[in-house]
């Protein structure tokens, strides 16, 4: 697809990839002057785009494109072929992600057109996104709740992206919700009857809820992966992570992890459930310019002590143990750990719009939807 005045080119050299990575820094900080955007670490983004370092590329592929006008970068997009998704769901779906552009629809049209062209050439029937790079990563377009910075591993974008994407012809396929809740309400709002039953079941089945043992991190993560895979296996769009993908995700979170927010449930020594909360690293990263050097480490250490918010990222229980009140025990343990540690607010995300059971649980605790993220499809 050719758009007058706009050149779309693949980011193949190291210089081009660095332009791809740094474009959002220019767009949000200098061009839009957006106070809420949080810059990722440049070193992390370099590894994310590197096929030799990101285990996603062991089974799938992506190509990264730059949009230029008069030599200046004015937008980016990734066109993605996730082979594991298509095998698991028996689909021919291609994806787009890492979409950023100036407020000019012709730029967005050229970028999305390139992604459509690329996935169509791979034999795909659907273009879906935005997803960076798969469903287990940063997912969806922010369409509601622009009144603050994103929470760790959640997306953020200008309001005008929604209009651009829909004008191109993409239509909603699924909404994802983020709930907000006061951490102390975890314990306060658990219905008395539910907590009473949970305590009774805890005694009957000898359920132990304990913090993650950081000294045995690899062993603990291997067990958590089994629970994660089963608990999310029936979710829309779910794709099981490979061993290396799960390991990479776990170690990426470890640098920010607080043992006061991570719990596992065991019955007779066997792990049957997991609840993972993480401090909101975005409250640290927003003060950094995407780098740890020369003063980034000092900022990291300083602001790490000031994080007051958390994200409840994962909570899952093996199916045969789901009627034993373990979820209530997790909420209670999280409150008992998080409140003394100084955490005040929690985002519970993301939750599929039609996952009514989990949504009811959030709302029972007093959670309110405060942000909505949208995934779009385009039939090819």
C-alpha cells in the first residue's frame, strides 16, 4: 500500500530498531507532552524485539515497520504471526501491535495497511490487535480511563487511536476490564458467610496458604506454570506459554516482586492455587527516561520505596479445588500482607468482559471498572 508523502520501511538494522524503540519517547514526551505516559526501559525493549533473546520467536515471527515523512519517523507497527495461537485455536489469525503514530490518519492508515498486507501474505484470514506480542503480554487499546498513568504491564495510548483504528475498518471483538479497589477492602468486603465457609474448608482439607519462597524461585515457578496453564486454558484467546516464555516472564517480574503480594495454596504439600500481586512498577518508571544510566538506578531505588499501588496480576486454582474457598483465602492473605507493607490501591486486571464469575468476585469486594481496553478484528 502506498500513501503519498509517507514511506513504510522495515526496521531491520540496529539503528532502525533503535528508532522504533525511541519513537514513543519522542511522541509522548516531546510531541504530545502527555504527563501520564510511562517510558519502558530501553534495554528491555531491545531484548523484546531481539529474536535471539525473546523466546516468542522460537515458535513465531514478527516484522517491525517504521513510517517516515520527510525522513522523520512518524509511526510504528509490528505485524505478528503467532503460530502457537493458530495451532491452539485452529485459526488463521495475524496480529498487529506496538502501534504508535502522530495524530494524522494517513500515517495510521499506511501502518495498519502494511500490517494487513504482511499477515495476508502469510495466509491469514483475520487481523487482530493491538497485542504486543501475544495475549500473555501487553494487550488491547485503551478506550476508557485516560485520567492517569497505566499500571505495570498494561497499555496506554492517545484517545485518537480509537478513531483511527475504527476508521480503518477494524471492529471490536472483545473488551477487557480493569477494576480498582482499596487493598484494605479485600478483607473488609469478603462476605461473612463466604469467609466462614472458606475457613471451614481450610480446616477440612488442610489448606495452607503461604508466601512464595523466593529462595526456591525456579522450583516454585515450575509448579505455578502448571496451575497457570490449567486455570486459563478455557479463557478466550488463551495461548499456553512455552517453558522459556514463562521463565522469561517470571524473571522479568522478579525484579519488582514483593513477597508480601505473592501467595500459593497447598493441600498436603501439593500446590493447588496461586495469587500473584505485583507492585506498580510504572510508579517508578514514570520518573526515569527509559534508562538505568547514569542516574536511573538511583531513581529506581528511591521511587521503589514510594510505590503505594499494586496490580493483582494472576489468581488461579486447579479446577478440582475451586469450590473450597481458596480465592477468599487469597484475598485475605493479600490484604494481611499488603496493608502493613503500605499498599493502598489495587488494580485487578485484565478481566474479559464476559468472564462474569471473576467480575462478580471483583464487584463483591467493592471493585469498580475504571479502565477498558479493546481488541479489534478485521476480516481479510
